[in-house]
């Protein structure tokens, strides 16, 4: 089968012919139809994070396809089902996190396209308990971005506690951000969208943002303060500076949600203002199976719009560059 393979962190990702994988116990093999390109794939391929993937590996964790082989002991999923393979590829099901609705914090978790081979390939293996069925009414093209960008920002908006009277600031209107702003609107909040590029802000407006700020030409802190300050700010921008601006854009009692994972791993936040202003800083990692089901249901009910463009898997290197330079429109999706 064709697969996009990372052999080391310094060379471009490339297409190779590799063996079709066999599903083991509790696993299924999925013939991939679409696979979304998350900025995480770029971090993975460059070895950006403190914990690195084991080389070589196939990235991709927004994979949609049809189950075509089922391993021993699989229940609830059968050949012919359309499924989604998310970042949370496996969790133990037994620890305190798994048993309290926080399987995304399981210490034994395996991550698709990172610690297990991912979905930028013609076939991929998934653990049946951790793949989601894609409902009728959600196309494979839309399902792909929803499987990470969607569920992650759906969860982040929940974590932000956004309410109808709130102003929510979204920093970074890329793959995640274009959906984050829609979930904040679904929660009833007013939204201010911040990015460095006017095309991204134009898209944000089309998707319902009430205010937009170009952080290249305007000071987002000043602009958001003029609106009274944000009750919640969600940083999905791949730059520590955006996290700091998000912090200073909050009003008293505000919540700052960290979602993006830039290679430059540290931000500088003041203790005094955090304490006196009662600010909460929250880290938010993807979402659970239930969050993903809810994300799909919202989309099937036409409450959200996925903006994407398709690419062929052979264009994987160019597509990585496009996303890295923030030139892609919202999400790129490989069509297999
Ligand atoms: P993306 O490249 O599609 O979008 C990033 C956006 O941020 C772009 O529109 C870019 O123009 C904008 N941006 C960059 N610097 C900015 C700045 N200083 N101010 C405002 N905007 C700025 O990336 P994506 O796929 O949406 O992913 C975003 C980040 O989220 C990545 O770091 C990714 O690894 C991370 N991520 C985290 C989780 C999680 O569970 N926490 C899940 C998925 C992705
Ligand atoms: Zn992702
Ligand atoms: Zn567990």
C-alpha cells in the first residue's frame, strides 16, 4: 500500500510502498477514504515535542474509512462500517482516568500517527474500542477534520465554560480555530477571532465571528480590552506569543485554555495578575469518544461547517509546507 512515512526528523516526509497491516486481537483494518492534515502531524514529523514518536512512522489521526477486516474479539464494529480513527488510538479502560470519563489522560494510551502508525496511508489499523462510527449525514470529507480539529475544539470550548453572555477570543483561525469559533457560537457566546492573515479573518467572519483582529497590524490585547475583555480565550495558534496575548486579553475571572502545542514550549505569565484577577489556566487535550460522538451529531444536525480542500497523498510534502506557512484554507484533507 502507499503510505506517507517519516524516517527521521530532518528529512521531508515521503511516500513509500509498505505492507498492508494485519489486524490483531481487538483491532480492525480500515481502508482509508480521507485523512485530514493536522498541524500535530508536522510537529510529529519534526520531532518538535518533549516526547518523540518512534521512527519510522506513518502520521495522520483524522482518518476516515471503511472497515474491511476484523480481528479476534472485536464487538460492535463490522466489515463495511464507516469509522473514524482519532488521536486517542487506545486507552487501557481500567485506570481511574479511563473510568471517570477522562480516557484522554490514560497513562497507557497509544496515539494514532505517533506511537502507532496513522492514517496518511491506504490502510490503517485501529483498536475497535477506540474508533468511532461515522453517522449517516456526515460525509467522509467533513468527518476527517471533525475527528481531531472538531472534537478537540468542541472539548476546549466546553472546558472554557463559554456561556451565552460571554465574549470568547479564539487565537489562530486554522484547522482547529475555524471550528473552535463555531462551537463558541453554538454555546451562545460572542466571538472575537485573532489571526495574522486577513484571509483567515475573512473566513472567520463568514463562519460567524462577531469581531476580528489582525495581530500583525493591531494589538489584540488592546482591541479585545476595548470590547470589555474576554471571558474566555482559547489559544490554537502555534506561537507562545499568542498564548500571552490571550492571557492579557482576559477580563477578571477569565479562563485561558491552552490547546496549541508549539515547538517553543514555554510562555511567561505573571503570578500577581493571575491571582488578583482570579484567572484560570486550563490545558485541554483532544476529546473523549463521547465528545467525538457529540461533535459528529452537531455536524449531522447542520450546526457546524467544515472548510477544507483536498490533496492527493503524493502531495504530502507540499501539503505539510502549506500548513506550516499558514497558506492552507482551514483544513487540508488527503483523499485516498
Ligand atoms: P493550523 O496551522 O491549521 O492553524 C494555526 C493558525 O494559527 C494559523 O491560521 C496561523 O495563521 C495562526 N497563527 C500563527 N501564529 C499566530 C499568532 N501569533 N497569532 C494569531 N494566530 C496565529 O494548525 P492546527 O491544525 O489548527 O493546530 C493548531 C495547534 O494545535 C498545533 O500546535 C497542534 O499540534 C495543536 N493541537 C492540539 C490538540 C490538543 O489536543 N491540545 C489537538 C490538535 C492539535
Ligand atoms: Zn490533531
Ligand atoms: Zn487508562
